[in-house]
């Protein structure tokens, strides 16, 4: 009986070992995919920040953080208030994309020893939307509903995106930091696609 008991224990241990090996087998066919944006964000958060920068890089990061925060505020309102599911989907896409970019730019400014918040009174092109400030745009949108809200949101967010493209073009021309220039190029590419989508949606409302 004693030998049989030992064999049973040994057999159980072997089965457990095989099960654990199967779970951790890299050849099991299960792969975890990582997007380029996620890889870059993880690299930035790990401290891999290029410290080479100039005043244009600092202004770009500071002002684009404020600009992105405005876009997220508008997008979050559209997620709750838009009538069109397509407009809601676009708003979710905008909010999801710009949050991680804010985190990246914040990490750069901290690594550079610069303030995250721009100096009070700093003026910069591209911050207004269709002649309206962020507060004015939010106040107007908050008073709207239905198709009227959807159309106005698309018009204002298109103008907001065009401002981001303008700011990014200035960064590419005047900036020095390669990561900031790369992000500016990404913003231009992504937001021009979203501008085209918003123009298409406007034609359907």
C-alpha cells in the first residue's frame, strides 16, 4: 500500500508538471500582439525619453496637451449626447486616441524639467474653433440635442482638428526633439483621416 501511495503521488506530480509546462509553452500558438502606439507609450513610460529639445518642443507639448484635453472634453460630451451612433463611435475613437498622447507629452515635459502647464496668457494659433473658445464651444454644445448637436459637434471638432494639424506642422518645422516631431507627424496623419470622416458624416445628417 505504501508503494502504491508513493506511485500515486509521483504520478500526480508528473501530471501537474506537464500541465504547467503546457500552460507556459511558448509554442502553444497563443501570441500577445502589441501595437506600435502601445510600444512607444510603454517606452516613454519606462523613461526612454530623448532629452534633446528646444523651446518649440516645449511649447508644442504644453499647448497640445491643452488642445487634446479640449478635444476629449468635447468627445466625452458627444459620447453621452450624440444621436447618431456613428458620431458616438467617432467621439469614442478621438477620446481613446488622445488620452495616451497626453500621457506621452506629459512624460516628456517632466523628463525635460519643464512645466506641464503652459504659461498664463500664452497665445498660440489653432486653439480656437470656428471663432469660438473651448468654453464657448462647450456651452453651445451643451445646449443642443439630436441632429443639431451632431452637426455642430462635427463642425467644431473638424475646426479643432484643423488647429491640431496646424500646430503639428509648426512643430515639424521648428521642433528639435525626434519623438515630438514623430508625434506631430502621427497627429497630422490621424486627424486628417478623422477630418475626412467627419466631413462624410456631415453629408449624411
